[in-house]
C-alpha cells in the first residue's frame, strides 16, 4: 500500500517535505492506516505530525473509549495527539439538522481551529477509493447537476492550508490488510453497518455488485473524478468571468440582474453555471427544495415569447423577466408596494414611500419643458391635486392623441417592469383626470383662457 499511496501523493503533489500535517483520526481502519503510513514517512519527509480526533458523544462510553484508544496509540508512536468531546445531539437540536451533517460541521470546525493553532500545512483524511465510488454513485442518485459529479477532491484549500486525501488510490480492503500486517487493531463503529444511512446502503449492497464486474472500479472512478474536477474547475473559472462581465450583483440587498441577450450569447454550460453562482451569492444557504426543476423552468422562462413573467423560487426568491432583463430578488426584502394616495398642497412638498419627492409651487414664469417638471395654468385644473398609484381602468389623454389610452398599455409601450408599475406615482386633479404619469407622459388639459399664474410641479428621484 505504501508504494501505491506514495506514488499517488507525488503524482498529485499532495504533500511536501518539512510540512506540518494534522491527521484526522477516528480509530477506524482507514484513518489508523493513514496515521501509521505517515508515521512511517515522517523521518524521510521530515514531517511534523499531529493526530486530531473528535468524540461526537453519539455512542456514550464506546466513543470515549475510541478517543482513549487513539491517544494511547499516539503515545506509543510518539505522535502529538489533540482530542475533544463535543455534544453533537445538542448541536443537532440547536441547529435543526441531521445527525451526519451536525457531526461533520462540529468536526470540521474543530479541525479548522487546530489548523490555525498549529499553523499546519495539511489536514490528511482517510477517505479511500471505495468512498469515492460511493460518493459518485450517491451524486448520480441525488442530483441532475453535472458539477455535482466531480466526487471527493484529492486536495482542496482549507483553513490555513489544504485538505489532502492520500488513500483515494486504494480500497478499504487494502487499508484493512495494511492494519493486519502491522498489528493495528482498529476500533469499529457499529453505525457503519446500519443501512438506514444511504452511504452504508451503497457500501453494503451496490459496491460489491460493481466489483464483480470490475475489481478496479475505484481506479476507474478516481480517474473519472479527476477528469470531471479539472473540467469543472475550468468551467467555473469561465463562469465567474461571465458573472463579473454581465451580472449586476448587489450582495448587500440580495439582488441580481442581467440582460437576457448577453446571457444567451454564452454557451449553455456557462449559462447554467452563472445561474448557480447567482443562487450561491443570493442564498445564505441553498434550500433543500431547490432542484433541477427550477433550472429547467428558468430556461423555459428565458426562452418564452412573453415580455413579462415571473416565477417563484424557494424562500421567497423571485425571478422576473421584464423586457429583455432578468432580475432576482427576495420578496421579504423587496415587498410589493402598497397603494398610496396623498393630496398635494400648493405650495407644498410631498415625500413618497420610495424616498422620492414632489414639490409644488406657484409661479408667473412661462412653462418649462423638462422631464421631471410639470407646469400648467391654475385655471386649467380642478384643485386640489392628488398623487397616487394606479387603479384598475386608469386611462390618460394628451394633445395629439385620438381619445385616451390605458395606463397598462403606456407602461407596456415604455417597457416598465411589472414590479415598478404598482408603485409608479401618478398626478391627478380633483376630477380624477390624469395630468402626469410622472417621468413618462404628460397630459394636456384644455386651455381655459390667457394664463395668469402657473402651478409648477417638480419631481425628485430618491437618492440611492
């Protein structure tokens, strides 16, 4: 085993001489074989070894006995040992998660702390080739995302250094034979045989069937994993470039937007990954009910002929298509605006719910034609003036228009996004005649005579 593992270490540059290496140990055959193997390399590679172990308090005295066993072995082999006991059942209840996930979280938190404390270069873990096969098969059953098929990496960044997995090149049978050869009597966790856990089911019932057809299935799968990882690394790098180039991302407000034509100009493989990157930025934690179905619906939405449409994602995330743009936002952070209706005093100033403002004044200065200024003769309109949001059936008329036009159609013509329309300010007179669809269209009341005094309305957008 040592020769095969050493070749794997060298081929993947997993380890350097003169390094400080933490070894995650459980007392089982895999981690004990790894600890002994690195111990046998210690002098040649000038390694500083520290064994680290977590008792998850899931098996009472038995798990404490595992900790004592590893401590005694480390004393015998002259290896520094750091162990701890953590109440995983309490952590599980507090954070409302499954046992396996809770145990993993506390274990890796402890490992990270020790990496920082010892300023270690590596954390070596005992995952072997059968673990890799199990992981790949579980991914096949659980996910439709190709990026999830890259398996367990042989090396990845972690805390102050990197996690390495030198045993991915060998099977569990080989690690057990190694232990027997060197007189190591490992501790066996009974839960490893309980098929209620998905991984154990694959281990006991599926992997043996595959090995009947290919005894070297772990080697085949490891090569596949490495190929997929290198492909995925490249695609993720390119996807991040696309994300930076075309996506307007606001992490603080949890929003993202992009132009659909720009998005669709990139290969589908990058479109998919950019979509998943957006989700990772927006969600604090990806919801469990987020699936490939949502991705399929997104691409249906993008490809549809509808100019305006919206779909719901888990945890109140909304994805909205509006006139060539795609927006992501959370409803609880960007709620739909309630209708408002205020009377505008003349002179006077009114602040609107979105932070914009409207100021009214009387003037004898002639009419100024500006986008955010409306001016009319005092005698032309029925006072007082009102500022409100749209209502069903709202119509507007202006000079040169034959009849009137629905506000809904004006919004469509101006390509105003759906979620903007319900909060858009409208100025009407006391007869409910729309005088100004602010910033878009100005009505033209009939002139009553020679102007003597003007009302000037100035709209100021909210300062972001």
